[in-house]
């Protein structure tokens, strides 16, 4: 929350769309450490990133950005949905990895379950790509 407050610009310094875009860019930067966290098996750290604003607020931010940018920005609906799905699946993938050791404990069903880094990494890449597409949007030229 403190990071989001630092990104907010005074109303007199920027138009609303610029402020919203700055928050979306900050949300994109929040994803940067997740690849290393997944490689290290820091599942809770990834989940904390996913649940922290402004990243956790991206669906609302994109909806606001579309309204601020006008009709041309309606094409951002699809990357917004792609982002929402990818972030949910990323969170689910790292959450499931929290329980691998319990599933492999003596007497537990599910022996042989292994930590899955590939799936969360794929969903992380999808979330980054969707946000990159949203950030690349230009009201004049649309999505590249």
C-alpha cells in the first residue's frame, strides 16, 4: 500500500489517465521479483505480491483506464481478462505448492506429488504479457 501511495501523483500534476497508467506500471513492476521467488520456492512471497495493491487492483484500474481513454480503449477488455485469469492461476499454482510436503508425508495419500514451478512461471509470463499489452496501449493508435 505504501508503494501505491508513492506512485500517486497530485491531481494538479497529472490527468487521471496518467495517474492510472502510473499505477498500472507500478503493478507491472511488482511482478518482476516473482520469477526468482518461484525458483526459490518462496510461495508465500509470491502470494503476498499478488495480493498487494496496486497489482491486486489491476482489474479495477484497467476498467478505470478504459473509461478515461474512451472508446478506443475498449480493446483492452481482452487483455484485462487475460490478466485476471493469469493472476488467479498464478496464485493458485503457488498456493498448491505450499502443500506438497504434506501430501508426501508418511501415510498421506498422494505420495510422489512434486513441486510445480513450470505452471506458475507460465502464468506469471501470461500476466506480464497482458499488463505489457495494456501499458503499450495508446489512445491514438490502440494496442500495437
